[in-house]
């Protein structure tokens, strides 16, 4: 380990205790300009002693995340390399919840904080933390609306910079890594339409319609009549504008509405793309029952959702993603999702895993964000831009490692026409 005199070596020793490792796989630069750690390793810069205080009060992911969002820690180089190195170290590499330091280790950390001049009260969390969205009964209509607003109502211009012209906020489908994000998103929208067997005049419900991209695609390319529902006022505003610009106001109806309140079925098909992660395990039976009741006999539902591939399916509610990104979000395993759909009386027609595709999608979004960083900060806030950079880069690594996946499950309500004999009908 190469060091320069100053705070960095003591900072490295303290961080090693927090992580439960002997060697920090990062190059650390402290607030006084000193450095410690392997030469050539990814660089992590501590701009302030406040970062260490946050880590002492909240050892593990939450403390580090708060310091990063607050701008007290920076990963100035390849953020994927920095996060991959950090996630491979000590307790972060262990399965299950993060193990807190022992009483003895906390004493050593307190002594290190004294020497570094880092003692003091626990800093207030950055304003980007979702405090309001975590109040009230979980998955009540009011709390769900607050959680959705926290994530999606951060500025349509911000999302346009990150997502690109397609304005699709879910996993794209790539023919090759060089396909390009916009083409890959169009391919995904078209794949969903084909799986649902859309034809002119069919009535389609798009649950969690976002900025209207799927609704517009289904109406424009397949002649469907689409009802799109979202809880985000900002999404609905832009989606309606896009529908009008496409000349599809007679074919597409965008509503600010909870899926539980849709009462004008039946529909020939239902798409749910990246929405069921917001439903919650306890509400999954109601979700399936409600959508089943909105389908015509023989109608198809496509559920596109992120899943846990390994380990516990309940994340720590005090970890980064529930606190900053998806309040109350819950990812089910693929087995749980299929069990819920079949338990609700729906027949599984097809399952397609798209794990590698989401890693490519997330890397493309991070590239967009970094390319337009100054504009993204002006469109939201420095903290919000850092939240999205951290969340998307860390998520990409999770998909690449196989700890998380994403799956399209196509199901059908009994009755009506039989599905095709082979899945080649929609591939």
C-alpha cells in the first residue's frame, strides 16, 4: 500500500474496520490531499470529515450512500470499477444483511475519529432521502402515490436526459451490445405487442404507463385502443402531450389513476412493464385478482418485473434503494411471481429472462447521465443526480453478477381463442 502522510492512512484503517476487511481495494484520497491504498486501484475521494461521521453512525451501505449523495464522497473515475471494488470487500461481499461492527471495533473507530477530528453529531440525511414517502400505512393508496411521486416526479427534462428520446424506463431488448439504446427500447415495445397478440381495434390497459411510450407504440403500430394509468402527475402531463403530438388522442387515454380503481374493463390485453415492483408482496394477490377481473376470457397479460435471483427477497428497509430510490419497492423471485399469477387463475404461456439486457440498458443510462451531467444537475439537483448515478451503476453490477434478474411472464385468462402452438409467433 502506497501512502502519503496525512489523514488517508487512518481513514483507510477505519474504513477497513467498517467493511470487515484487511485490505481496502480502493485508492483513498482524504480531505487534506493525502492518499492511501493500492496504486492504480479505483479512486474514492473523501472531501469532508462529515463523510466519516455518517459512516460511523450508519456503518455499511446507508452511511456511504448518504455521504455520496451529499457530495462528501466522490468516485471521480470509472464509477462501475469503484463500486465493483467496494462491493467485493469484506462484509459487502457476504450474503445477507450487513454485519455491524462489534463493540470493540466501534471503540477503535471512535478513537480513529478523535484523531481525525471527525467526532460530532450525526449529520442530517440529505434532502433526497424519501422521508415523506415512508409515512402512513404501507401500500395504502396515499402512501403508494407519495412513493411514486418521490421517484418519478423529479422532472421530465431530467428523465429525458437519462432515458433518451424513447422515454422508456424499463429494460430494453438488445440484439447485440452495439444495438443502441433507442433501437433496443423500440424492440422491447414491439416484443410486448407481439406477445400480447395485439391487432387493430383491441382494447389494451397499460398499468404504470410512464411517459406513454408503450401506449403510443401499441396504438400507432398495431391499431390498438389503449388506456394508460400512472400515479405520477408529471408523467401523465408529458404522456398526454406526446399522445397529442402523435395524433392519437382518439386511441390513447392517459389517466392519473391507481390500478385498483380501474373500473371500465374488460380489456383484450394488459401490459404491466416495470410496475409490479411497486405493488408489494402483501398486495400481490389483489394485484393479480384485479387484473384478472379486467381481462376478457382469452385475454393476455404481460408482467415485466425485476426479480431477486439469489438470497433473501426482502431488502433491508434502511439500505440505499428503499431510502432513496424506490420507497416500499419489493422485488419478488421469479418463482413467487409465477406462483402469484398461477394462483390467480392465469395460465403461463411464456417466460423470458432478460437479465443481461438490463445491465446493458443501465450502462447506457449511466452514460447518458454522465454525458449530460451539468444539464441533469440543473434539471433536478446535485444530490438527485448523484442518487441516480449511484443507483443505476450499482444496479447494473447486480444484474451482471446475477444477483438480480428481470423477466417477462406472459399469461392468459382461460376462454376465448387458444394461444399459438409455438412461441415463434411472437419472437
